[in-house]
């Protein structure tokens, strides 16, 4: 992948992060690492599962070996693979298995974002899926300690998903098209 293509993808992901995740306050903990430059974005060149697994393991190890004030969280962006949501979900299962296998439970959590994200029990066109829709398949690697600290300071954290669904469902069609230009709108 060319440096220009990588830069374009990083820009698209940062725009999504700034306008959707932070802009709509879908993750009340995302603004701080972004503002402090503690967010790492890695654009994967993987073309197969083996290479992507290697990149995932390397990224988790880097995250665990760096101080959180240097790198708080990491987004592994996968533009060349996992385009089908079911295939992506199967890879998320692999990622979570790796967390257990490497003994990273309690240290690292994998959050998932995908252009076709669809919560179980919802239809693909349901607005609530927008909370986890991104321009590319993304594996978000989060330090568990950071989540615990942030949740301890946030009132009613169990209501975050419900609040997020309400927020994206209240968007006008024009707002949805502006915030999610990479989605096919009917």
C-alpha cells in the first residue's frame, strides 16, 4: 500500500473518530487520548489471516510495553480484508481467543467497528448499528485498566449504549449522510 493510500485511510479514520465517536460523544473516554496524542492508528497491509494475526499480536505487545501516557489505545485498521461482516465477526472471535491464549485477559480488550456492523437481533438498516459503523473494519485495542478508571469516574456507565442508540437514532437523514459518507444510503 502506498504512503498516500495509508495517509488517506488514516485521515478518514480520524475524521470518523472526531466527528462520530467524539463528536457525538459515543465514547465519553475517546476525547482525552485523542487530544493528548495517545492514540495510535495502524493501517494493516495484511492480505491473509496469518499476517493479520501477526500484526494484531505485535500491536498488543507494543501497547503493553509502552507507557499509557505515550500510547493509551490503538486502532488496527484493516482496509484490505474482513469486508464481509460475518468474516469480520469470525476474526473478532480469533482476536478474543488470542487475548486468552496470550494471557492478556484483564489487560487488553478488543472493541469492534465495521462499515456493516449489525448488532445481534437488529436488521442491517437499523439506525442503532451506526454506533459501531466505521469507514473500514477496525480492531480497537483498549487497555482494561484505562476502561476501569474511566468508568469509575463516569456516572451510570451502564446507560452508555442506550444513550448512544438514542443519539444516533435522533440524527436527521442529512446528518447521517454527512457523518457516514462511506455507507450506502437509501
